[in-house]
C-alpha cells in the first residue's frame, strides 16, 4: 500500500493505492488521526479509487477517522470506492454513515 | 538459526492429529509465519483456488475475505501481534448430501498454537453499533456455510466450509 498527501486550502486529500489490511491499516489510522486531531484540518478526503482490497482493520481505521472528525466538527469524506471496497462497507452496514462521492470533483464541490 | 526455531513447530502443527491424504480431497497445504505482510500472498492463492474450484466471482471474493479475516484474527488475538509464530492451512475438497444430490465444497482448516480461546468471544458484535473493530467474524460467518472452532491439544483449529451453489453453476453451464 502507498499513501500520499495533497493539501488544498482547508482540505487534505489522501491518495491511497493497493491493499489496506492488517499490515498497513495502522499506518492509515495514524495518518488520518494526525490530520484530523493534530492538524485540525477542516475537511479530510480519502481517494479510494486505487484501493483494491480493504479488510476489517482498514474499515476500523476509516471509522476511527470518521468518529474523530465528528468529535471535532470537521468532515471526513471518501470518494472513488471500488466495487470491492463498497461491498465491504455494505456488508458491515457502514456505507451509509460515511460521506461518499463518486469522484474527486464531486467530493470537493460540497 | 532463528528460521529453524520459527519453522520447526510448523511441521509438528500440520501433521498433528489429522492425516490429510490426497485421497481425502487434499488440494493445498500452506504453512506461514504470523506476519501480516504475508496476508496478501494468501489472498492471491485463495483467489486462484476458489476460481479454479468454480465459485462465482462474488463467492471467490467472500471466501478469500473470510480466510484473510480469520488469519488476521489469529495474528492479532491468538498471537498478540507476534510476527514469527506458526500458522498452518489445509485446503480440501469436501462433499455433502443434499436434496439435489452431492454438493461439492471447499474446506479450509486454519491451525495455530496460541492460547486457548473462549468460544463465547467468537460471536462478533452487533452491526448496529458504529464503532471500529469486531467486523472480521461477521465477514467470516457471512461468507461461509460452516464455521467451527475447536481446541485440540495445544492447537486452535478453525474449520471453514463453503459449498458450491448448484443453481448458479447450472446457469453458467
């Protein structure tokens, strides 16, 4: 997995590629929580378009990011979910709790 | 030398208790260390194996996910994050009698040498709760037809079985 960061105005975009599993979900969690809690970024956006696989520990990292952003009144957004990632979020009945968009343009427009 | 120490228990683990012979439907045996960086390797093997056996694309994904989550649970909970403990996997073709005749299926046996686990803790959590963690067991139960946990001697055994869907196979033929 690779994770890189882009900053635009009051938004941070994480571009993630590869598989998110137990081997690297702690890295995702750490990056998300740092951005939300320490940097107090108002809008954190996850580009999931190149994530091929996400396991329960990866989903848990996303839920932690969402909870932290809610606690601080900021926004946590996902876009570009692959069929597999969408399936996992649906199975865990978590898809509806996230703010999800099809692409970056839509994610940044609101 | 450290490799010897790591992998010696694996030989004892996969031959202990049951004798998986080719005549009993053995498809594949894998032995690995409890290192999360190897999970992607097992997922790759599972994707190909389930595909080869004729599972639908959705079933290939769900069975692969179930095995991945089961291994994750062993690494996290049974071995507490230690990356050099042994895990043995055995994959067999199995059959069951049903109203339709004989159903073919895949049995996955995962063995580890962690401490005994309280089966009551293997229930997972309610999905209504929005909180991180506890989803792995839900994914496993959702994907598989049979999930059985047993403790045999010093070995934890998780047996997962998934049967092919005859109706779906007929549609494709």
